[in-house]
């Protein structure tokens, strides 16, 4: 071993693990909540706390960052704090609700976040909210980052951000549609940072018990809608039409244990895939691409993400052609035309 002649001491990994656990418990976080804040899977979090050193450095930093053990002034760190604060805000808003309230997503949830990298306009919140209204992409009747106008649920300014929570009234959602898929919580920053949490549409059906299936098509549609929203927002925020803007996108699906993969929303589509019960409870999926290439490369970008998600259900060999066919159906769709089952 070479002699240590520098001023940096060797990394005492076990001490970092122990301090992370101490801080997690001091903040009242469960292991699962810590993993959600870090954007890593629960098994990854458990492996970290066992002191295993097989984790990637990126995943370890995500875990350490949650409890303030990383001093890293980067764009990724800023996004991680943005996501962490949004998740903690959601926990704060939902904590008074009954444990089985649909707004608490008792059978699991999925979330998307993205941030735009490029030369963007600097906007006041009022102007940014107007931009958000224009950026909504309507491929289904319940688009991501929808801007409601009803007083009880319309977006509000919170901590210098635009925040929207489709809050329940009493034990039920005071809307024409109930269920976790209609209890959105989202946040938006004028710097081009977005966060959305939502429950599963499958869990609001009466034909099968909540928490038992994951539809094969809906993850593709939902991730596509958010990426298309990123393009729409980027075109409105960039300073010059010729400026290059990149989107950094991440999806997290939780509550997969006990579910099987099933073609339910569109049983006749090209993604007629059936899978075994999930082998893990969570999936974290990430991609980065230029916003100008999102539509052109949508299927290419989604295929590895979907393959990773489907792998949790024992499904392998997802072909690009099948994803392309479904992506084209989505791109040709709009509210009032063909769409997956969703509230109108």
C-alpha cells in the first residue's frame, strides 16, 4: 500500500454508514423513506446499511446526501435537494390523513422528476405559472402537471415554487373520480425543475384488488407524457430557439411487491406482455437526452427503462419495435381521440 503523504485521510466507510443510520433515525425516517428520498431502491438502501461496499459511488452519494453528509454544489445535488424537499412536503401534507386514505397511496406510488440544463429564461413565479399552463401536454384526460382552476386544488406559491396538491376533503377526494391515481402532488421551480407523485390507476379499479397488478402500457404512457412535457416546457423557457437544452429525467416506481405484470388498460396493443409476481418492491429508471430529440428518440429512450421495469417481473427481451408501435399510438393521440383509460 502506498504511503499516505497527502492531507486527506482514508475513507472510514463503516463510520459513514453508522452516522447515516444515526441521522436517519434522528430525523424519524424509516429505511424505506430514506431510500425514497435518495431515489434508490429499498434493497440498495438495506445493502448500504449492512455496510456492503458493492454499491456504486453515485448510489452511495445519493444516500449520504439525504442526511447532509455530502458537500457537493452541483446541478445534480440541487435536483436531489429539490426532490427530497418535495417528498418531505408531501409527507407533511398527507400525515394528518387516515392511513388508508387514497391520497397517501397505501399500495404504492410512482414519481417522476426532471431538470432542464441549458440557457433558460429567468422568470418571476407569476410568469412561470403562466408558462406551466402553456406547457401542459394533453395525450390523456389526466395529463401530468395539469393546472386546475378550482380554488381548493389550484396551484399555490410555496417556498418560491409552484405547488399543487389535489387534496382530499375528509376521507374522500371531492372530485368526480376517486382513487390514488387522482391525488397528484407536484412541484415546479422556475429554473426548470419538476416533481410529480401519483398513485396507480390500477389501484382504483373494482374488478381486482388494489396492489395486485401493474399494467404493461401505463408506465410507457406516463413516462412519455412527462418527457413530452419536458420538451414543451423547455421550448417555452429557453432564451433562443437555437439554444440546446437537455432534460435529465428520473422515474421511481414503488409498491411492486405482490403485483403481477398484466396487459389491462389496452389488452389489444403491441405490448401484450404478461409477467410473474415482482421480484423487488421498487424500480428507479433514469435517462438524459436533448429536448429537441425527445419525440424522435422517445421509443429508443424508453425501451431500456421499460426493460428494466419489466425485468422485476421476470420479463426479458423487450423489442424496440413493440415500444415504437405503442409510442406512435401515443404521439398520434390526444384528448377526444384514442387514449388509454383515464379520467376525461
